């Protein structure tokens, strides 16, 4: 069994089973795959890179290609229980807008940041 990232373990603890989850900047879908397997979430990813989208699709995950800075505006209000931004905030051009949108489209936002020591 592979080692689970520390932030993924905490996110797994926080998300309730069966929840609707949006993973913004989902990369290859590792977190979505974990949440789907362990918590049976109804998950969707938003990923900017074609390679990340392809990796998610290869795993059978629901994903759309898009930019978190611009495309969160298109999601309906309260369409998810959780919106997750895992080690992605530092890459956003408009972090305040992104955080505001996460709180609009989901009941709860979970944000993890890298430790740049």
C-alpha cells in the first residue's frame, strides 16, 4: 500500500461519507480516488492541465478541464458539500476570489497549503 500524503489523511478525516465533493486543482486525481474509495463521495475534479485531466479520466473519475481562477464562477451556488483546494492556493492569481467562490459553491471549504521550509 502506498503512503498517503499527510494533508490527504486530514482531508479524509474531515469529509463525511457520501458527500458531494469538488477537488479544485485535482492533478492526477489521487485525492478524489482516495475519497471515492474510502468515503464513497460523489466527487468531481477541476484541473487545468490536459495531462491531469487524462490521468483522472483513466482512473474513471469525473473531471472537467478548467482554471480555478476563472471557472469556479460557472458552478452553481451550494452545488457541493465540500470544495477542496489541496496545495493549490499558492498557484492562484486571484486567491481571495478563489476562496470566496469555494465558500459560495460549497457548504464547507477545505484548503491545505504546502510547507515551504
